[in-house]
């Protein structure tokens, strides 16, 4: 088995922590109708959460297809891995969440299970209710479904590089147009609705990062490292300034576009963050095994964290930490709030995450005994 890169596991851990921060996020719009640039600043940083997961997926997704002959073999393997290692554990957490919803919300268990939420997830792969954070699964399966086409385009050949990079440029231009439309509060055409949507751009950028970093002519050095830091800082400062300007210009009733992952600066900051940490891979990290462990369970922490957050809300722990940190009125107390509550959620999501990983693998191994009936479970 190929040794994992510790810096990637650090990035997975950071991404899972940023996702937690996103779901305990302080609203930049205050109760009096004003807005806080300090909260906007933190929200800009938080916005690099899911983009990191997308970039990591693109970084690894196409590097095992050595020519067209390997694409469909890899396709079958990726479909199998998706259903066994991603969809199946997420289905378990959806069932558990639906059954525990009354308890999580601190009310009497009138209904045993929320059938509509479960139905939507099984048959539509649509995440609703307390499972809304699982929208990532529905997006990721589209990456897998389109894998043969994507892998064909992502081959490192001159003619395909031209096609792929032309698409990247056109997609980036479309996003810039949408950014301008938001700043002007106007409706412009969104070409991503008729082709691969903007999330696919993260996948292509992840692949470009792989090709760039594994090019023999581009040996990692300090200038690339500082370029990554610069991109990260520029991206987040841009998000903060542009969102602040839009709120001042149009008021607080508009969508917080630059707090999400579809604005152009988000692509810049997330790629910068990825580049910065990946180039630290040769550092002799202390506690490497800890990072490998946390990276391994980052996906399961993601699956479980929303349940933990919901229960902490009913126990008034979140509101208590808000009061202790002066309701997040300055940068220091905002940072302390995110660090304290985020760490609590991370730790209390890790244990059920471990249980979920062990139980899902146990169930899969049990089903493997019935291979003639369920061929997809065959272990090769």
C-alpha cells in the first residue's frame, strides 16, 4: 500500500475543522441590522472548507489512469469504492439522524423516523433536514458518474491539456461574470447550468495542481511555497473586502455570495492553501501518526459533526460559549469562540466517527459472505 502524504492528511483535518466552523458560524449580520467586518473576515477563511476536499479529490482521482485502457477498469473500482466507503456510511448516519431527530431537538419522540428525509436521500441522493450537510455526497457522486469523460480529458497529453485548460479558463470567466453580477445585483447568464457546474472546476484545478507539482521541471522550492501563501492571503482579503463592499452598497438583505465556495476568490484562496501545505510534505512533521489517524477519520467526522452540533445547541453549550466570548464582538473573542466550540465538536465527532467506520466495515464484511448474490462486495 502506497504511503500517504502527511501534508494531505493535515489538509483533510483542516478541511473537516473548517466544515465544523461553517456550521457553528457567527452570522456577519448582527441583530440590529448592521454587519461586522470582523465576522466577515472569519467567514471568508471558513469558506475554504469543502473546496479543499474537492481539490484533494481532483489531485488523486486521475493519476491512476495511464491511458484510455485503464479508465473503465478504474471507473468500476471507483464506483464500488463510492458505494461501499462513502455512500454506505453516509446512509447509516442518515438513518441514525432520522431516528434520533426528536432527541437531538430536545422534544418528545412523536415520530420514530423521518421517512421523507430518508426517502429523499436513498432515491434522490438529496440531503434535507438535519442531513443537509450531506449535499457533498450528492455532488461527489456526479464526479464519479462522469469519471470516464473527466479522466479522458484529464490525460496529460498536449491536445487534451489544451481542451481541459480552455474549459478551465472559460469556467473561470463564467464565475467572474457571476461575481460581477452579484456586485451589481443584476442577473447575468450562468453557463454552468448548461455544462459541468462550478464544482467541477475545483476537480480540474486539483488535477492541474497534481500535474504541476509532479512535473520534473517544477521542483518544489521557496518561491512556489510563498506563491501559495500569497494566493491564500489575496483570496481571503478579496472575499472580505468584496463582501463588505456589497453589504454597504446594497444592504443586509442580499445573499452572502463571497462567504461561499462559488466565487472566484474562493478558488484562489483554496488553491493557495492546498499549495502551501502540500509543499510542506518533506518537513519532518511531529506526531505524523496522529495526522494519519485524523486524516483517516476526517470524512467520518464530517458525517457525524452536525448531530453533535445540534445536540450542543439543545444543551445551550453554544450559547454559553457565545456569552463567555462577549458574543463575538472583536477578533480575539470571535477566534476563541471558533477554537473552543470547534474543538469540542471535533472531539465529540471523532468517537462516533470511529464507531461508524468500524461498524460500516463490519457490515460490509458480513455481506461479502454472500458474494454470489452481491457481486459488488467481492474483495479483490
